[in-house]
C-alpha cells in the first residue's frame, strides 16, 4: 500500500483458449453473424455477443497491496468458475473510485461489486448503476451503510465487532496500554476497528494516524510514539504490511511492546509462526472477492440474494495465533490466505 495506483489501473480476465479457437473457426467458415464479427474488436463486445456476463470489481486499493491481491484472486477464481468476464479496477481516492464505478455503468456491465470505504462518495454512482438496472453488491468496507446505499448484498467483516474482539483479547493477554495505528484517515472500516478496540479494552488506548502510502513515514511515526511513551506495551496495526513495519519500529525504539494486527498475508503468517506478531485477525479477503463475484452471477442466472438482502454475509473475524497458524500456512503459501 505504498504507492497509489494509476487512476484507472485495470485487469481483464482473458477468455479460455477453447472459446477463442471456436469463435475464430466460426468466423473463418461462415462469418458468424451475431457473434461479434469483424466490427466487435474488443473483449467487452465479444463478451456481450457470446452471452457471457460482464462483472466489474471496483475497490479502494492502492497499487501492490498484498491484501487486495488476495481479494482480486478470489474474484478471478469465481469468474473462471462461472464463465464471467471480470474487470478489476481500483483507486484509493474516493473521487477516483466513484468515477471507476461510473465507467462500469457506461460500459454496460451486468453487475458491479464495490467497496464502501468512503460511503458518501459512492452514493451517486451506485444510484446511477441502479437506474441502469445494474445490480450492485458491496464487499470489505461499509457494513454499516450498504443497505442505505441501496446495495443488494454485502460480504465482509463487522469491523466494530472485530475491534471489540481484539480489545478483549488484549485484556486476556494482560496488556495495559495499546497504540492503534490508522493508516488511512476517514476510512470507515479502519476507524471502526480502533473504536472497537478502545471500547472493549480496559486498558488505555491511543490512536495514531499515519500516511499508509508512505511506509517510511509509518515506521517513523510508530517509532517516535514508542520513544515518547515507553508505557505502550501493545501496537495494533490494521494491515499485515503495517504490522511487519511496526515490528521494526519496536526494535528501533528499544521498546518491549508486542505487535498484533488485522489481516494476513504470506509474510505475516511467517511472523506469527516465529512469534514476532502475537496474533492476526483474519477477515478472509480471498473469500470476499470470490463471494462478491459469485453472488452477482447467481443473482443474474438464478435470482439468488445472499442474506436475503436483509443481513450481511460475514467472512470474519477469526484469530490466527501461533497455536493455530499451521492450519492456514499452506494456503498462505499458495497465495490465497
């Protein structure tokens, strides 16, 4: 999450070789009118003509963030299973993300999956999608606002519940003074996590805001705060990469604080195994991406609505500690946890 992505960074899944070969053969032998002939020229047009659903996944991810690569992998797996043409785009800027949703509407996709880290910014483009009869599902961020936004379904973690669970766990670990590090100010999911920690933890909780797009600044901010207040005995980060950086900050500050975090990646799993990270809260990002895409396919092909449109589908929280990390390590090594 170090560097913001280009405004319209995107990835399109490519249709299988068999379908491409069949289409080419058809064109050569008979011209195949009505199946995306000589005037189509794009994968989007071909998708429409062959009856394949087009789904857009639009997130607030920053370029190279390992967490969002897991979300993307899950979405791609569902698209491959369902025979869907998937477009993935992201922009950490709320205005840019909103424009990406509008792009998907203009592209006349069959469904949109979107994160709601800044819900107010998504209201207008979601309304535009609905006006165009394009179903929209939410994932990852915005569990408290998906219904008011008019989103059909939601897949993710209740961040307030997860935060309170972390606060209770810190009590069980006899921590006294926690520093909760928020790497994106105003992100409703991140704010809810630290608010939940503060509500449930009986010790003292401080909030530290850092610029998550600049890992050096994150490291310096955590190190300086630990030097300023040696009573801090627990650092809670809200992403795997930030946790690994916090471990270095603890050492640089000469602190004895422990580090715990939300979210997993392959390196974080190794850090839990080695004891450098106390525990991680797993919200299963791969599952979020998979369910979001699969749910749109099910809705379009069979009229299914997960949760009946009245309740979110929860993908977390679950604690990963040194005692149970082995159960997910092999999946993390495969790049899916």
